[in-house]
């Protein structure tokens, strides 16, 4: 009982989890602004989505709008996960696992979708491989931690 009481609370490895969940939405926001501000301010949107231009493909608009929508949803999901974390809600580990798994799947599906538009480009360029690797490592470390950690079980108990 004394050991479990010391394990309860936002300490130990959960500090790294806290840093990760706080940085994640900020990172997505930064990436969204840096990528999509160029697309919309430099005329790339019109070039990619206007029939008759050299770079036009019917899938560009759905892919880009889908990426933006999913990334916005991920921002809100991470914000909700931050709330669950600091409120010590029982749902936190499930939400965390769900988001990191969804992110991994989203990166792969997005790469496949872009490959359909750019068939001569490699499906997994260096940036995509870096993102997949980063997310996969995160999954391999933190999902088992969420599932077997005594600190997680003792901390996230509120309904």
C-alpha cells in the first residue's frame, strides 16, 4: 500500500509523457502554419487544384483538405488528452494510445495518398521515414508503459 501511494501522481516517467503531450499540439500547429501558409500565400493551391495547370491532379484538393482537417482534429484531441492527463482521468491512457496509433496510421495512409498523385516520387521520402520512425518509437515505448505501468494504474483513476 505504501509503495502504491508513492507511485500515485504525475511523477517519474509520466513527466516525459507530460512534455510529449504538451509539445505535440504545438508541433502540429507549427507544421500546419509553415506548410500550409506557403501553399495558400504563394499560389501553390491554385496551381495544384486548378484544372489545366501542369501540376493539377483531381486528388490534390481532397488530400490537402483532408490533411488539414485531420491535423486540426489531432490538435483538439491532444488538447483533450492534456486535460485528461492533468485531471488524472481514467480515460487518459486509452486516449493517449489511440492518438499515437492513429498518428502512425495517418502518416502511412497520407504517404500512400500522395504517392497516388506523385507516382514517380518515392512513397516514403526521408521526411516521411523520419516521422514514421519517430512515431513508431514513441508507440513502442509509451504504449507498453501505459498498459503495464503501476504508476499509470495508480494515477489515472478518476471517472
